[in-house]
């Protein structure tokens, strides 16, 4: 376990470098239930198609103020080859558009809940925002990882998909959620969905209002008919009431 400086540490961020190899492998082994290939770590430290940010505690007094206490690794993926292509095709997708896929993110236990992971994600989003072709940052998270899910929601990622049995860990399958953070003015299909829901809700309220106005008018007419005539007004009124109730119930279920 990495000891933490007493008080508020001074966290700095930098790219991961070859000298981080050993600690990078160790932290991945400590924080993930999945084992990564040695080749993955080589690609990270040598920056072969992998973006990375390391968090270090500059206020450490044990001489390890350049040692990783957190990291994020990511890859640029062409949008057309990504698994969320169906979510992006509602607009006119250009061939050069890309996404950033977060591969791994972790913070050593003694440095958690200090905002380190939030800062690492902000670095990824900021970098993505500087790429004119990048339209989103996305990632998978195992369904039981509540801290990570809360973190992504807090960072305005939207859960767009549930992937049953996505992870295979020690012979057992686990579900995964796919979270996306849209950038560079791209609007998520979730917000479009929310818009449709909002419009539907307004239409529904207006419809209910109309029904209640008509209903009150009918009641007035029925009362008037009952008072004026002995039959058949009320029978017709009851029949109408039944139809309206059935309609309203069906509408509620939609
Ligand atoms: C998930 C993880 C990266 C969070 O790192 P962190 O530096 O502690 O996160 P932050 O301090 O930036 O927390 C930001 C938000 O995340 C959420 N969060 C973090 N830890 C949480 C916890 N234990 N329970 C619930 N929410 C939590 C909160 O919303 C928090 O915001 P708040 O402080 O305003 O409440 C860290 O717990 C970790 O390394 N876990 C093991 C590896 C892992 O699961 N990686 C993600 C794989 S997808």
C-alpha cells in the first residue's frame, strides 16, 4: 500500500513514461480483477497508439514524488469502426471523425476520494475537446462497480447501453454498462430522447386537461338532462363515462 502524505497532497499530472512500467503493472494488478498482457503495459509506457496520464503526489516525503498514484489510459478509435456507431449515425458522420475510448483508470487506495480520478478524466475530455475530429469519450464499466459508475455520472457521462455477460472473470460472466460523454457540440441521443419525453409529457398534460374539461361539460349536461327529463340521459352519460375510463386507462399505460 502506498502511504499518503499527511494533509492535503499536491497532485500533479503527466504522461506515463517507460520508468513507470513496474509500478503501472503493480497498480493494475492491485485495482483490477482482469489481468492485462505485458504487451499492453509496453504499449502504454512507449505511447504506442495509447494516450495516458499519470497522477503523482509531489508532496511525498519518501522521495517517491514522481511515482504513480493514479493513471488513465485511452485509445483513439475511428468513429466508423466503433461499437457505438449506431448511436452516432443520427447525424451526418464524417469519415475522419473519431472517439476516445478509455481503456483503464485507477487510483491507489490511499489516494481515493480526493478527486484524482475526476482530474484524470478531465484531462482526457480536455484532450478530446482539442481534437477537432473527436466527438465523444466512451468506456465500459462492470455493472457492480458503483464508485466508478457514480464517478462517470458525476462527470456527465451517459449510460447508453447494458451489455449482458460482457466481462468474463474467473470463468464467470458479468454485465457491463457503456458510458459515453459527447463533446465538441455533439448532442447525445439520450438528450434527444429526453426532449421527446418532455414533449410527450406536455402533450399528455394537455390531453388530460382537455378530457377533464369535456368531462365537466358532460357532467353539467347530464345533470341538466336528469333534472329536465326522467330518461334516457343518465344511461347515455354512464355509457360515455365507461368509454372515457377505458380510454384514460389505455393512455396511462403508454
Ligand atoms: C473508481 C475510482 C477510479 C475513483 O477514483 P477516485 O480518485 O477516488 O475518484 P474521485 O475522488 O475523483 O471521485 C469522484 C466521484 O466518484 C464517485 N465515487 C468515488 N468513490 C466512490 C465510492 N466509494 N462510492 C460512491 N461513489 C464514489 C463520487 O461521485 C465522487 O464524487 P464526490 O466526491 O463528489 O462524491 C477508484 O475508486 C478506483 O481506482 N477503483 C478501482 C479501479 C476501478 O474501478 N476503475 C474504474 C474501472 S471502469
